[in-house]
């Protein structure tokens, strides 16, 4: 039997849908539901959604958001229910740092080096796990690096990921968030 969920608030919105914080009806635990409107999707876009679900279902790592379940609604939506990271993403962490202008200069609050190394190490462990499975994330950015209140990093949003045929394989498409795409990709 499918779990029931109660929406708490919207966490984000993207090109294909919305992500909501929800509570599970059976035990009140938090989860995130990515609701993807599939009504107007072509076959290729639908295959990408199914690929994301398959990838999430196959990955089991403490630094990757875990898939709880996926299901369809009568309204033409695909729902992907995932573990929720109860803290900010790294994009929010960066935005929330204090930049205070003073008469004699600017005060900038920096992250502690130990904190950066901890986040970096956890992110690399997630990427190592993903790359060992020949999966390329293709949208690595601070907003897709989620954090729990306990300080655990969770790599999320595998919506544009691709699976390579072998370890020397290359992706042939240019995809990702423009501000975070490497110069090599932009230059072809």
C-alpha cells in the first residue's frame, strides 16, 4: 500500500515540476516529494524522468538522497518521494554569510576551513560512489548539495544525470545550469 503524505511547504520549483516538504502519514516523518508534470512531456523527457527514478533506486550511500518510493497520480504527475535533508543547501549557506560594509572596509564572515573540508570530503565521497557506477551527475552546484541539521551532506537532483557505457566514456550533450558549466563545455 502506498504511503500517504501531507504537504508542509514548497521547497523549490524547476523546469519540470515542484518539490514539497511533506510528512508521512504512517509515522509523521519528513520526506520530500518531487512532483513532475508529465502531461506535456515527449517520449525523451519521460525517459529521463524514469531514468532518474531508476538511478535513485539503485544508489544507496549516506551522502546521496535516498529514494523512498515513486508513483503516478491521475492528474498526469510522476511523484518521486525522497529522503529530506532538513538543513539548507550549500547555496543557501553561502548566501546567508554576512557581508557587512563598514566605513573603513568590508567585513566578510568566512566559513571555517574545517567546515569546508568536511563538506568537500562528503561531497567527494558521494561523487566517488556515483562515478564508480559510471554515472555522471551533470548539474553539480551548491543548490544540489543538501545538508542535514546533523551536518551530513546529501547529493541531490539526478534529473539530468547520464550513465556512461564504460569508464572512458564521454557525454556528448551540453547540459546543466549555465552559471556552473565549465568553460571547456561551453567552448565545445
